[in-house]
C-alpha cells in the first residue's frame, strides 16, 4: 500500500471521529466534558459521602495516563489520534506511513487475536519501516484540525516484575486515599455513649486443638446406687463398738510401749517379769489380743486382696502374722540377744488402721445424712470445657441419683496403694529370702519377714483419707453440703472456673422492693404485670419478688412473645400489641427513653410501654455475710468465678461499686452466653462432685474448695506413705542382712515409723482449715 493511500485513510478516520464527538471549534464537547461524563467517577451532589474505591481500572481525569495496552502486543510506531489533544509526530517521519494509509479501527486486531510474545519477531527482523526510530528528529506538524491535537503512542510492553510493582503501587495509593474515610464517618460521641451504657464482657478464646488423650484405664464396676438415708443407717450401726475397739487397741499399744521403755530407761522388772522369755510371751499375747480386736478390718483387707485390691491394710495384716510367728519362735528358741518381737510397732499400725477406718466411717455417715436431708438437692458437677475451654463447676437442681454409688467407691489413697503395694509385697518376700536364705541363715527368715512387713505398712495409710474426709464432712454438714466420694473429688484437679447465678449472690429475701412509681396514664396492675411477665420469661432472679408483688395487687401474668435480651441491660417483648421495654436506667438511655430529671435511684427496674416510661421499681440489694469468705475461698484455690447472671442489674461495675467485690477477677460473658450457661436444661456431667441442700454461694464454694483440698492432701499423703514404706523396706533389708539387732530394735523401728507419720497427720488435720 502506498503512502498516499495510507494518508487518505487516516484523514477519513479523523473526520469520522470528529463527526462523532463534535467539532471543538463550533462549541462541541471538549475532552474535559467527555471525561467528566464517563471517566471521572464523580457523582453530582454526593461529594460529602465517602465512596468506596472502584475495582475496575478506569481513567479518573485528563491528567491520568492512557490505560495500559495488553502486555502481549507490540505495536511500535502505531499512533491513534485522541480527540481534544495535540498529535505528536514520531521522530522519524520518513519511515511512518501517511495519515491516509492508517488502517481502519475495524481492521485492528482484537486483544485476543494478537500474537503471543514468543511469536513476535525480534527488533532486528522487523522491516526497515518498523524498526526502532531515532529520537533526535524534529516533530512534524500535521495540517488541518488535527494539528492541535496530541497523538499518544501506545506504551511498549512491560516486564512481569515492573507491571506487578506498578499495580502494587496503585493499590497502595488507592488505600492511602481511602484509609481514613471509615474513621471520619464514625461518630465518636456515639461510641463513647455506647461504651458508657453497655457493660464490657469477656470473650471466649478460640478452642485449641486438644491433644490425643491416653486410652482410659478400665474402671471397676460401680457399687449399687443405694439410697443415702439407708447408707447413713448402715454406717451408723456398730459405730460405737468400733470406737471402743480403737480405744482398746490403743491401750494394748500403750502396754507394749511401756514394755519397750522400761529397759531403755535402765529400769528393772520385778520377778517373774524380769525373765526375757516371759517378756516375749507378753509381747506375743498383747499382739494377739490386738489382732482379735481388729479382726473384722484384717479379714476385710485379706478379702480385698483376693479381689486385686491390695493396700496398706494387707501389709499391716501380714506384719501382724509375721510378728506373731517370729515372737512365738523367739520365745521358744531364745536367740538374737535381748531383742523383743515387733509387737509394739504392729499394735501401733493396728491402732492407726482402726483409727483411720473409724474416721472414714464417721465421714461417710455424716455425708449420707446431709445428702438425705433434701429430696431435690442441688447437684454440683464439673462440666468439661463449659466456659472458655475450661472445666467449670456448675450447680443445678436435680436428685440424689449416683450419690450412693460414688460414696461407696474406693478413695484416692486406696487407688494409689493398689498399684504400689503389690510391688512392696513382692520386694518384702524377695529381700527377706535374700537376706536370710540367700546368705545361709534360714533361721532368720521369720525375723526378716517381720521386719520388712512392719517397716512397709505405713501408719498413715488409712488416716490420710479417712481422717481428712471426716473433718471436711463435719464442716460441710454445717453449711448443708456433702461430697459425693472420690470419683467426683478426683476430677477437681481440672476445675478452674465456677458458675455463679443470681440466686448464688442474692438468694430469695436478699433483694427487696423499696417502692413503685407509675407514670403517665398507665394502670398500676398493667405496669406491674408487664414487668413481672418479662422478668419471669427471662429467668431472672427477681422473678419471685415481682411475682409476689403482682399477687398482692391481685394481678395476673400476661402472655409475651418475641422476647429479646440486650447487652445494655434490658428486655423487650410484645404483649397484646404493646412494645414493652424493661431494664436498667442505662438501658432506657440506650433506647432513648426519657427519664425524670433529678432521678437518683442506685438500683431500679424501669418499664416503658410503646416508647413511654410507665413505671419505676426501686430495689434494695444486700449481700449475705458469707459471700465475701466464699469468694475468697474460691480465689485462694485459683478457681475463677464466672458471672452467669440473668438479672440485668448484676454487672461487674455494680458489684464493685456497691459491694466492693473483686469484679476484675470475675469473668462476665456476653448476654447470649450467660443465658446458655445458666440454662436449667443444659447438659451436665454424669460424675457428681457434691450435693447441696441450701441456697447461696457459701455451700457451693465450701464443697468445691473442700474437693480440691481433699484431693491434693490425699495424693500428697499417699506419696509420702509410699516413700516412707520404700525407704523402710530398704533399711530393714540392709540391717537384717548384716544382723544389726540393736539398730533394728522395736523402739528404733517405732520411732522411724512415727517420723513418717507426722507429715500425714499434719495434712489430715490441716485440710479442713480454710
């Protein structure tokens, strides 16, 4: 195609464009007019409203560059005249085609039809008329109307990295232009108003992935679920006789102790008691009498051993048997110098065994009698992951189901001894054989068995749980609580939170109605009925107070629908076509309900009907004296209270300002979670921790604290007993192997056993002091 034809075609194209957009010389549309109509993005009359940035890349004004061409196209040397601007002549005018020879707009290939970048010829392969042009040639001025118009060349192809950086820069500039629009649109005064009227709540964290737990150990079949009243009678039977037997065994131990102290102090027995053989027979007789008095406990221990429940009581029974046999052989065949059998140590072990069993029986009787005091007690359970992924104690109304079965289960000390005592028993047998038959002294076998069994039967084996449980049961019975045995106590290690409801803080009778004021033309009965209906449907702790007041007026409850609870401390519902709002003063301000000027009511319930204030109910809250020590007990044991209240007046700010409670240490969930946590129909754990027969927070806190302390003391005491038994076994085995009669005398062994008893005795006497 010749240069003349190209120039003519170019002129035709420009004439067509001018006919479409109008002639600039005759008052047509300018470039600014076109961009203002289609490309600027501005809407008349809406400049004050922030507009979100558009996602499409459109030109925003005449100063912006021409949109980027597709990266896969190379159109060096091609120009398109843009209306309203000046056309710039490319540097080399000789190599450019004439204006008439430009191709029509329809003949230009679409973006999809352009060849790929790999298929485009290199610059060296281009024909001479499309090669790179020199940059120092003078510009050529076009004739005609297009002389004053600018010609914008197509941009050259960009690399991937430069295009990405350019796009990223545009996004950053766009974000910087609009980053403050949202903040400027916020009404900060309204935000401060909402923060003042709506109490802050605690949000739950995202649940973390729970690691795979170990395979649960097989559990023994639970005992029968006997009625607590029947169990209390069975534990009471024979309790007086058991106490007399404990005192009798203690007297026998005192006589055997005197038998050891007389020669130790340098005193002399009168004839015929000065004979060593008679002294040994006396020791055997005292121990035999003690075994007869404690026969029921020893037989029960042997029976438990045959069922795989070997404990310290079994080692005590074996100690008595081995000591009796060793004493009889020692009396018949005098040997080992002036040594007496270990009767005093064995009798001390029998006394502490019976003493601990007596304490445990008394504690069981007290707990069963307290649990039977109410047919519908409160059940305390530890629900897994109830609040914020933490195990939480909950109190809910129920029955006595499961208490009789759990109270008869083995305690924590017995469960630990059941795994450790078989090892001690095996160690006693093996070491006794090694230190007697193994070294060629088979005649010392009974002595070695007596020494090892006596040294391993810890005195605190039955005291650590029995005495502690009795003291706690006696304290809890005064507050109306009863622990439900070890299955519930053992789970207290994971108890980190406790749910507190309206009636826990303010039981019935501790919230009083000081006065009622009805506003407007609303009847008194209607206002009270509307308020009582919403409070009843919400499950608030004020239900009984308003119900009693409504009955005194002779009014009836209404049927309400569309009940809603608000975080600001209020309720709303529809009653017979009336829109009713019930809540605190802050809630009324939040809902734009005008309140009387100079109103000075610290705690009140407001009722508004159809947007008009209808009634004010002044309330008086009073805390029981036991609330403060109850909260202190919980926090001392690191159990955080969770306020699951439904009374909209009970918020942390009110509790801190009015009653100086440590509200900052309490969790306050949102209103939806508070209703879920206090829902009486929610599921609970099957394992019972305690039963409560009285209202209020004090028995609840007493039971939870007692469970945690009893578990900790029992575990620690059992570990101390096991450590003392293991050390006693090793010492007894060593001293018998070297025939150290004087070092392993009955008095020295008794002192060793009492030394390990002291920490256990201290723990069992300390656990109830909180």
